[in-house]
């Protein structure tokens, strides 16, 4: 394999790994209807399956809050003892940020 082919193969490998990594983790591009599937008593693992990894998380132990920001919409999911306790779709980014600030 000549030098040019090795470079091209290396670039393809780097690009492929980069695409795979950007597809892993982080919120999925879900819709408000998808969010409605997250209801009380849904296991935390199922929330991750439906919505992906949250943008951020606050709290720890028995109670934590999962924060999602997707497509200009803002959501929160309260997890208590490993299951959904409540959900919230926020009216604005300001409301989302204020609630996140006080949930720390």
C-alpha cells in the first residue's frame, strides 16, 4: 500500500470513529410525542432508551433530575428510586434554566 492510500485509509478510519462517537450518548432528536411516552413508574433505563443520554443530570442517590434540551425545546424527568416520578416540558429556556439552577 503506497503512502497516499495509507493516508486515505487513515482518514476514513478517523472519520468513521468520529461518526460513531458522535452518534453515541447525548439526547436523541426526540419529539414532544416521544417525550409523552415517559410516564410515571417507567424505569430509568427505559427513559435512556426513549430519549437518549440527558444533556445534564442533577441530584444523586435515590432522587435525581435528568435534563434534556432538544430542538429548541426543554424537558426534565425526575427519577426516584430508579423510576420516573414526574416529567416536565418547560415553556421556555429561561424557565428550564431557572428550575435547573434551583435543582442543584
